[in-house]
């Protein structure tokens, strides 16, 4: 079906985009450092706990918030982690923009 062919074409185009190439470069640089991966994993786990608390309407545990703030400081000073997070954000924004274009074109969210 032509629609799926276009989807695969779009995926190929995304793989060739500067955003995706920068993401891959930052990801590979990050994977070279076990300590950076460990810091990122800790950051994401703490972030998840805080977001989960917010979604459920609860206040996050003060210890978790404190640890997250400390981890966030480390992340902000760690070049490879920062580059990865920024590159990841750019590719995610691109994908969200594409989703919005499709939704708008198909009037999928008219009721909102």
C-alpha cells in the first residue's frame, strides 16, 4: 500500500536528517562512558518517580527531590550527557511536529 511506502520513505528521510545523525553521534559518545550511562539512568529513574508522583496528584518524596536536584546538577555539567539530551529533544520535537502535521491534515483531533 502506498501509505506504508511513504511511511518507510519518511523513516529513511528521518534517518538521514541532521537531527537524527546528531542524536546517533551523541548516543555513541555517551555509550563510550559507563559512568555517563549510569548518571543518565539514575537521572531518568528519579525523573520518572517525580513525574509519576505528579501524575497521581501526590507530592514527590523530599529525599527523591533532593537527590534529583543533585543528579540534575551533575547532568548539567556533564557535556556528553547534555549533548545527548539536547539531541534527543530535537529528534523528539521533530517527531511530535510530524505527528501534529498528520493529525491536522486528517482532522483527528477536531473534538478537542
